[in-house]
């Protein structure tokens, strides 16, 4: 049985890191600000994975993005996923060979789905997360691509059903409606996931505190919960979050902090 996971997501565009609310983005700080406010050497003890997304509204500068991911990866010892603008094997290879363990593909999974097969043949299905951004539409849902701007012309449930047999490792469902609100996750979307959907599910959008993460992780349909709320988890926010979850008896890895620190120090 898969362990539950806490995932922290960083939103990057054109040299800066951002907060997002309903996919409207606000600049927070550059890489120096990030390192000043987030000690990634120690964050590794309190999260299970890190996702870094290039959300630039311009033509995505993959080389500069890769450099930023490399800088972060040098002191962060949890698995890293990078995403945003990955539309070719060449870009995927650059990321997976230099600075990350997995890639996240969103728009290209819809616009050129054969890219999943191409990449998975080289790096394996487990190296790919497919992202699906969604909005509520009365009692239904709609999926969006291109930074949440373009609605796809396939029924939401049919789109997820089409994805279930494609070669990727897990799916990241991100609510545009709840994004950045800090009001909690949208669980209704889980009712639109086919019963025979076998891939692990990451649920994102709306986590503003540890309780939101705890409620999400306790849901038997969810394998991981992701938050991109930079400001709510400043300081020891992630540490306190994991401590709360451990006290709630969540079934995820409990790191032996002393041994892990010794191991990390031996790598310096």
C-alpha cells in the first residue's frame, strides 16, 4: 500500500516565485528571497516531495528554469518534480538528467498525448505526473489547459477516463476555483474519477493550513495533498504541519531526523 505524502509546490515565472489565487498570480520574490525564507536543507524533513512549476505567461525559457531547479535541488533531498511547458523528449531529458526525479505534463497531455508514450519509453511511466486543472460547472466539472485559460472540448469524466490507460505514473488534480483561497480542497471532483482508475491521485488547490492537508490525506481516494501557499507555510509552518499529521496517525514515512541529518552532513 502506498504511503501518504505531503507535497510542497513552488510556482515560478520569469525569474520570480509567485502566489496564485484562482490562477491570477502575484509576485512574491526571487530565488534569493526563496532561500532566505525557506531552508530547503531542513524542509526535506517535513515534506515528501517538491514540485516546481514554470507558470510563465510568456514563451517559457526552459534553460533559465532548469538552472533554478538545479539550484534548489542541491540542498533539497526529497524527490523533485518539474513541470510547465514540457512538450518534447528533449526538454524532459534535460530536466530528468540534471535536476529532477519526475516531470509534470499538463497541456501537452491533451494537445499531444503521444508525448507521454515517447517519454515513458525512455524514462518509465513512474517519471511522469499528468496535471489536470479543473473548474466546477454547476454539478459538473470542466478541465482547462494553458495556465487555466483554455477549456478543453472533452467532457471532464471522459477526459479522465481517456487518461487512465495512458503511460504515466500519477495524476495531479488542481482546483482553479479553490486555488489560493485557503478554504480547503474540492473533494467533489473525486466523484468524477472512474472506479477503475488505478493511478495515484494528488489533490491540489485550497490548502491553507495543516487541517486541510490532514483532511485530504485521510481521504482513502487521495494518495497525496499538495500546497503551493508560500505565505501560510513560512517559518516552521511545514514542520508544524507534519507534526500534526504524525499525531493524527497518518500513514506516511516518519523520518529519523538525527540519522537523516548525519547522512546529509556526510554529503557536504
